[in-house]
């Protein structure tokens, strides 16, 4: 009996690492190798005939001049504004996501009843159409003489030059584009809240507002943070939304700056350095998120 | 296609390894400025940089013409070969730069499918032509990228026996300064750079037409060319910073960049290369534009509007005019090099070239298609006469050259500052 259990244990011990293999491979091949390649370019010390950096695969050859310049330019130089702009846009877009997304997720999880499947399908419907196609469609709608301005005209509102390089257009486009990413995890978390807890709260004399603030909100906190993280990460590196609905240097985000260096011209080491810097910044927030989840996990026990 | 800068074959003499940090660029730029003698502003001449060797190969200048090398490893095709048939004939070109009808006819005549892979600037073109395993049969590089493409063996030499129409070209283009003997290229188009505007919305044109770009009256409807040389070069000229539009002086480039950064806050300036459609359609009121844009723009006008709503300004003095040219070349990777030669010959044919001009608005430098001829043929309305490029523009005008990696990196970093929003 004991022997069989022992063998079983050994098999399990081998099974779990084996199951982790695909994930490990995935992480190495699709994360560590590319990040190393980015570092090899960012820290390159020589250029070819096209003026492009020659990747320095050996860390002993790494030169940090470009990276330091990029950090300096980001802290005090010309990119400082781009970073601030990126942060502000993401923050405002996230606030819009919360204001619009939370009620939708809440309604779908708690109040939709039979129509819940339909609503979920509608939330996911934008994903049936390619992101860029949707943005291009908006460009048509937002033209000076487009349908949006025509509709505003019906209510006597003067036409808005949506596409002439405005921050609000970019922020609204970002919020619109990433809203489904926000709603779905939040919905999952709200959906998992045991309705009996809400009933208990009501039985104990709490009104709806109080119940929401003291029960629903704390219980959905992790879901909310997850939704914010999932939305914020791609938003921070987004460049095509901006390119499509604005195209003005006025609204340049850090992703546009990276695109400029990586796709236009040979200064790829500058682009790679910005990629590393952006990764570091996001890693910082990611670490905070992981600490929060861990703490939440401990509290649950 | 790998280029090893350490291979002695590539470098006639050793050069100092270019530093990559921005401070180094600035420093080396200063050194260049000082070393090359009196600031270029004093000598607005073409030979501010005699043979600059730090690119690893000689940089072509009108005062210093270059003969591009033909290596044994990359010979021209033999004479008298039969043209290839069947499959795709792949052209790497700017978008909307060759008349679709010409490509269709060529394809039908030779039994091939002509395909265009578009690019919007040389950076994109270089990226595409260098993609491993990719092959193209025709490409359109200007003088500012030609040498490096030849030295990196991206192009193959021409065999002139397939190109009898070479004789139709302006004499100076049968033997141009950037490619003595037309070894790798024939010219495709010539153009100037100026300012395209809506004549019905712009009431008065200042003496210095570049000032239109700074006019707050047209805020939100002003566009720069999305091309760092053209945009910063225009600022150098408009602000009288330097008449050397290839300057390596960081102070000059900085000053010019600051001035276009000022445009962002002042008029909410935008950048793209679509003046030919945006001005006629009314998206743009003022657009820095190549001379082909207003001519092609006639065909993009909304129904009911006539070409006199279009205007185009270039400096009066030919010595102040920015001019350029694009060439036709055959990539080394070409799968149908005989057909490539035949298409080059076609594009130098007077009738085909005229048809192409009627579509894209860019003049080919052919003797027969003189400015007078094009106007008489009704291709250019009188109000767009300023878009016609004349031979004397090429004797006196300002051209963007291929520059050293340091100078190029300097310009690009300032361009990145502009793109960052200042």
C-alpha cells in the first residue's frame, strides 16, 4: 500500500514539472529571447553601412551610452513630455473605462438575468472586427463633415474638429478600443461574488449604497485591479490608435516614439532603449500588482 | 546580404568608429563643422564637404561626381538575353508613383503579373529590399541613398544594350554626378519642393512662401512633408539659418528643428506625404509639397471644382530652390532582370513617359517633354506653372545628398525631438 502511494507520488512529482515545460518554453522563446535581442540592440556599440546598430550578443561588448542618453532625455529632455503625456492619456482613459465599464460589468453580472448571454456577446462583438478596421471606421465617422458632427448639428452643437490632433480624441479612442478588455475580467470577478453575502448585508440593515461600498466593491477589488492592469499594459505601448485618429506630434505617445525609431530609419538602438525603459516602468507596476495579489491570496487563507 | 564593416574590402581606409551617443554626435558634428572650414552658411556652395570618407565610401556631390564600383561578384546581365515570362514582376515603389495602365500594359505584353509593393519613404524601402529571401525586379532610389545601396550590393549594374532610350534623357542625366556613366541607375523623375495651398482660401502669398506654414490663420490645416530632410531643410531655408541643406552643424539643425517644433503649438502642424489628395479635398489648406503633388492634385479635386483652387509656391531664385530626383534601378535580387531592363527602357520612351507624367504629375527629364511641351499638351494649367522643374534649377538648386552616418544620425535625433512634440 505504502509502496504504491510512493510510486504514485513520484509519478506526480515528475508530472507537474513536465506540465510546466510548454509554459517554460513559451516564456523563454517568446519573452526572454526577444528581450535579450532588444538589449543586444539597445547596448550595441557599432553600426553598419546603413547606420544601424549591430546587435552585441556578448554582454561583455555592451555599451550603455545610448541607453543613458535615452534615460536622460526621458527624465529631463525632449521625451519627458512624451512620458507624461502617455501616463496622462492612459490614466484618463482608465478612468473612463471604470466609469463606463463598471456599471456595464455590474449590470451584466448581477441584473441582466436571462439577457446576460446576449449582453456578453454584445460586449465581445467588437472583437469580431479587427481593431485597426474599427479605428479606421471611426476616422470616417469623425471627419469634419462626418456623421458624428452631423448628429451633433441636430442638437445645435457646433462641429468639432475631432481629427486635427486632439488629446481628447486619442483618449476617447483608447478608452473605446480597450473597454472590452476591461469589462470581461471585471465581470468575471463580480460574477463570482456569492449573492448570499449581499443578502446578508441587506438583512443586517445595509442600504444598497452601503452594501455596494462595503461588500461588492471590496470583494471585486482584485478583479478591478486585474482589469486595470490588463487594460493599462497594452494601452501604454499603443501607437496605432494615435497614428490613426491624430497623427500629430502634439499627441505623440511613447509607443509612437518607439515606432519612429524602430520602423523609420537606422537609429534602432534608440528605439530599443525606449522599449527597455518602458518595460522597466511597466514591470514596476506589474510588481506592485503581484504583491497585491499575493497579499489578497494570503488574506483569503 | 550581409555587410561587415570590419571587412577591409569595404573600407578603403580605416575610419574612427563612430560613437553612438548623442553627445558624441554633437561633438563630432561640431568637429565636422569646424574641420570642414568656415561655417557652411558662408559657403552656400555644393562642396561644403569634399570627399568625406567617414561613410566608408565616397559621398557623391556635383563637385565630386562618383563612379560606382562594379564588382566581379555582382556583374550586369549578359546582352541579348530573352525576356522572362510568366509569374510576377515585382516593383518596389512609392505609392501612386507609376501609372497603373502602364504596368497593366507591360504585364499583358510580356505575360507577367505586375505587382507593386509600396513604401512611403526610403527607410521603409531599405527595410523591404533588405528582407532576406525577398526579391524585387525594380526599385526607385534617389541619390541620397544610392551609394550605400550599391556598396551593400543591393543593386545590380545595368546593361545599357537593353536601354537604347537612354539617349532621350537630358544630357546631364545620361552621366549624372551621383552615378557616372549611369552604371546602376537611370533617372525616373525630377521634382522641386515647395508649398501647395488652396488658392481660394489663402488670400495673400507672402514673398517668402514658406511663411504660409507659420500662418496662424490656417491653424489645424497646415501640413509638413513627413520627411525629415524636407521638413528640417525647409526650416533651415525659411529661417535663413543656412543655405546648406545637408549641414552637419548641430547648432543649425537644432535651430531649424526648434522652429518646426514651434509649429506644433502655433498651428497644430501635422505631417504626411499626401498633399496631392489632401489639398484638393480640403483636408489641408497649406501643405509642404513636392512639385508633382499640385499637378497630380488636379485629378483629386471634388466634383465641380476647377484646378484654379490649387496654388503652388516655390522660391523665385533658382539658387534657393530645393530640387531632387528619383532613379530607377534593378535590385540584385531581381528574378526577371531582362524584363526589368525592358521596363526601364519603356519608362524612358517619350510616349510612355508622357502617359506616366499625366498620371503621377512628376516630370521625367526627357528632352522632348520640355516644360513648354507639357503646358501645350494641357498637362499643366497656367496657375501651376511654378510646379514645372527647369534644367537651370538643376544647375543652381539645392539638393539633399547622401551624408555621413554621424550627420544622418544628428538629423534623425532632432527629427525625433520634433516627433516627440517638442
